[in-house]
């Protein structure tokens, strides 16, 4: 389930501010919310020390950005 939500998040589902870039902070918040729900608490993502929340991980195309914002 973790990998499923990671890929969904990188594809745009985690772009919470809808700016076309998914950051480490956005992906972590997305994973922290969705993975435990989908696994009935069996998986609980954690951040490591030195976590840089503003680091860009994924830049969305205009089409992906538009589709993610329309959810």
C-alpha cells in the first residue's frame, strides 16, 4: 500500500497547494494520512531526522496538474 500511495502522491495527489510541484513535506503528509487508513493501522510512515519538507520531488505536467487540482 505504501508504494501505491507514494506513486499516486508523486503523480499529483499529494500536491496540496496545487502549485504543480510535490515536495517531501506534501508527500509525507499524504502518506501519513492515507497509508494507515488503507492498512487499518498496519503501516505507519515515519519521517527521518534531517527531513527537508520543502525539497521538490516531482514536477507535474500541466495536464497532470490540472487533473490533480480537479479532484
